C-alpha cells in the first residue's frame, strides 16, 4: 500500500497501516485551502493533541502539517513541503521521478515521502479501502487524504478550511439582485452565472466582478475555472454523502469545523473549540497538565472511582511458559505486587454448560 522507490526504480514496501490507531478513535485534522481557514482558531488547532493532515497548498502561511498529500502535478507545490523531514508525505507513484521544484532532486528521494498506487475500481460501498489495496482518490485530494488517514489508523477526521464551494463576490451578488437573481447559500456557481446571463448580464460583466477569495493563500483561478472547481467540490460532497453508510461500517467519522461548508448539510458540524474539547477529553489537555512532582513522586497515578482490573488470557489460550530461573535474587514484592501474584495464581474454573446445579 505504502512504498518508496529508489532512483533506479527499485520498490521497497513500508508498513504504515494502523500505525496511528489507538484504544479510542484517534483524531486528525484534515486541512483544506478554503478562505475560512484564516478565520478559524488556528492556535487551538496548533495546540490540540491531534496531527494536521494538509492537502496541496493548504495551510501555507498559517501552519505546518504533520502529514501532506496531493493529487495534482508536483510543479504546483512548494519545495519546502517536499524537503521538510518533519512532514510525512504521500504522492501517487507516477510522481516518483518528477523533480522537486527549484532542485535537481527526484521526488522519490525526499525524506519521509511515501508513494501510493491508485484504486480506480472502488465504489461507495467499500470506501474507505482496507488492507494492502491501493488508495482511493476519485480524482480528488480530499478523498485521497481521507483514505490515507483511515489506512494510517485515524478514525475521527475534523475538516477545517473545507468550504467545498466557490462563492460569487458581493458586488456580483448585488448586481444580480438588481436584476432579480438571488444567490442561495451553497448554490452552484455555474447555475448562478447562467441565471445572471438569462437576466441580462453579459459574461464580461460577470467575470469582471468574479468571486470571493477562493483560497486562504495568495492564489486565484479564472471565473471559468472557478465554475469548474465549484462543480468538482459539489461532486465530491455527493461522493462522501453516498459513502456515509460504508464509512460508518468502517468506523470512520467526518466532522466539519468549516462554517458554511457544503459538507455541513450531510455531516456533523461544530466549532474548532468544540472539536478540541472532544480531543482533550480523550487524550488529555496539554495546556493544563502539570509537571510539578512528576520526577519526584513515585506513586502510581490511577483513576479514582474505577473498579478492580485484572488481565486475562483469551479462553483456552495456553498458559505462558515459566521463564528460566535467574541466578540473581529478585527484589522483594510490595503488598500490591503480592496481591497481584496471588490473583494470578487463582486457578481458572472450567464450567461445563451441561452440568446441573
């Protein structure tokens, strides 16, 4: 599933599946490039006990990701992403021999960079993928990021900066309203432009007013390209809507922390603060954990009001073999250790289901 290539083409598999899974549904931020990202509580995201998984140019100037992926050609992205060893990167196998921008290095030479094969036959009923099968992308970086994050072991994904739509500018909306055309929230940009033209606006007038900022970073697309991008976002939202049952069966949950996202019609939405509270409830709050006494106090830190616990082997598993006696004398046991040993020596009673009484 994940592998590296040498510059001579040799392929080396790397076992990364479920390396980030835990005893609860481990969380991960999915960072998109939408304009709302600059308005979110970035400091809370940065200080939360969850990694950040960015796509394409998302996060530029605001945060550095822990994970990164892209579907598009290598030339569109930053040299510092590829060459930063603190960022774990995932790109399609076909990009392996591309040159890193402004260098003579091959993409496959980059540190902490892993290659993926593409799955072209997966439907909604088995998304996300599992096992050693190739990664699903449906020609979209968000789908690719979700599938990779799931394979790595993350189960709760919080989508920030993922508006999944391109909005017309306020001046264009005002001009359209004067002609009797109202823009509805999350309306398809192409449909809005068509209605404006039907109401008498020329395409030149529409394009002159263009759209709201399309990204949180310094980049833009033509109006025609923005229409195509908006429809692509709409299609991807519908992909995810149609895959909800499959994701639920797989234990994968999507949460939107992006105000006004098209995803909010189909998935739970919350604020960044609420998402952070969910994370710290599970993993602990780094901002409130104390350090005083950690080195000097040897007492175990156990939860209060928790009943007794004892580790059992699965039924019918053979008892572990006794290790050979050591020549060195073991340290004396304290009261708790003696109790644990006594409990471990209690014989297991096999119950005959046909026995009377």
